[in-house]
């Protein structure tokens, strides 16, 4: 039981002699005492190991392959810098993600800009910084690029195609089906490709697909290759992200090796041998590298035992957004025999503000520290100020050293924007 739970924390996490969770060599209770709660704890070694695994598994199978981290899964300079240092490019889906990517030291040529509703300002930023690839989602993107690129400069572009593939994941994170708001149906994509090929402001480099997120099966990801191949031969094919992560012990996501094997097999069957393959993992790159620590604020025993903590949907929207299941444990008592079924809820004014619906906890009481594993993906980026919450800090841990990389918001931060 304790081992099952521990296996969901970043690789290398242990329980010390007192049974206390240790991540990156740092005791969870020490981190909470030093930084307060809630706090998002990231194992830097786990991040780096996963980045290397992706690059190794892909490039060993397809020489002209590269990995770009989908920044939106955890867009802060420190995480983006780790990816840059490990040789990855960065995919960004907004001006702010581009700015932190540049701050992290990325080579602009390795940046890929996405978005189904890119603004004039974002296209102008892309042009100003000469980023590598803009993924065209619609004809308005082409109008904007033509209006923005300086004379004599051509923006390299990919065109996003709807592959017409569905997958067994929540509808909120499904993006490759007919009727998706992202990309163009193959016939419309083909027409836009012809327009781009005649544009003096763009260079048509290839095609892009992205099936969805938290996909726990490689087949739908590989199935998106044939529909793009049918649109013709290009130098670049960007096959998106989408591989699922392990949130609970019931999850058995494919390994990165199995994922790379399936994609490359489809590429060998359908794509030109000399083409460059790009993949854009987000969730599966960062989810299990982090854990959130909360303080238990209230325990209410009735029909249900509600264990309320000092965070919730202001630091983890994954549950409310697509009913992602998480696990949890009381720090220091992962393997207690006297566990009782509990529902972990947040401090916010919504009944939907649930972190874990039904989890055995060891005699929870006020003041306990509660750890929720696998919070590295999309939790930081969707953190919000609901109920006047100050957004949580991010701390990197490695070899027993803790390094604050994003500080907690202050009351002054909150009041600074309120200019009435
Ligand atoms: C969100 C997104 C990704 C990353 O998806 P994950 O499921 O987090 O791996 C990659 N590419 C595009 C275009 C995306 O929108």
C-alpha cells in the first residue's frame, strides 16, 4: 500500500526512517515548513530523465527526429530551461509562454507557435523573434502572417490537419476528431497549403496533427499519421503530443519506447524516409515529476469524511475540467493500518472543488500534511485566484537542495492589478 502510493511520486522518492516522504532528497515536512502550503514540488532529476528518455527513444528509431516540450503543460522559466538544457525545443501557445521560453534561453529557431486564435500581437512577437515554426490553424493565421512579416522574410509554417481520429479520453481533451475547433479538415488544409505555397511571406514546411491528451493507448496516436501522409510529401511532420501519464496505480500508460515504436512504425509505412519528425509531449513529460503538498485545515466526519485542505481548484483544475483521478496520502503515515475512506476537498466555494473523491487516509486530522502525486501537468498553468487565493509557489528539489523557482503570490500582487 505504502509502496503503491510511493510509486506515483517522482522517481527516486522514498520514505525515511520515520515514514516521511522524501522527494529529491528533501523531506516533505521541511519543505512545507520552509515554504508554506500549498506548494508544488518538482524533482529536477525526474524532469531531466524523462526529457532524455524521449529524445533517446525517438532519435534512436528515426534519425531526423526532434522533441519539443509543449510548454503549456508547465510554463515557467525553470521547467522550460531544463528542457532547453536537455536539447529539446519548446512549443508555445501564447505570447507569455514565448516570453518565458526566450527567458529560459531557447534558440528561437527551435520554437513552435500554436493556437487556434492567435492574436496580431502573438504573430508580431513570432516575427520579431524569428521563431522556427508557426503552426497555421486557419486562413486568418495566413492573413495575419502575410500582414506582419517584414519584406524579404518568410515564416516557416506547418498546417494543422484534423486527422479524423478519436481516442478513449475525456471529450474536454480530445482534439483530432471531425468537428474539432483545432485545425482544418483535410480538404480545407490542402487548399490552404496551396495558398501558402504561393505566398511570398511564408515557406510551406509540413503538416501537424494532435489527437488529444491523456491517451493511454498508442494506436490512436499512430493512426493520425496516415491521414496527414495522404495530403502529400513535405519536409516536416509534427505528430503532436498526447501520451497519457500515470496518475493512479490503476493507470498503465504506454512507455515512451512503446510510443516511439508505434509512431515510427507508422512513419515508416506512410511518410517520406528523409522527412523530419517532430513530437510535442506535454503531460507525459512533466506529470509525475511533481507533487503538491497541502495542509489539512478541517476534518468533518458525517455520511462522508471530508478532509479539507488549504488549496483545491485554485491549484488543480484537472479534476473539475475532466474528472482526472488523483491519489493522496498523509505525510508520515502512508502505510497506516487505521485508514478510513475520505474525500479530499479544497477550500473553494464549489461542490465540484474536489481533489480526490474517495481515498483511504490514515486517521486524518487538522494540521496534517497531505501529498497529492502527479500534479506536474497543467496544474501550475491553470492555477487561479478564485476566492482571492494567492497562487502557489514552485520549488525544484535535487540532491537534498530546494530551490524556489516561482514564489507564492502576495496580497500586494493581488491588489496591484486592482486599480480602482
Ligand atoms: C496540448 C498540446 C500538446 C501537448 O499535449 P499533451 O497531451 O500534454 O502531451 C502538443 N501539441 C499541441 C498542439 C497541443 O495543443
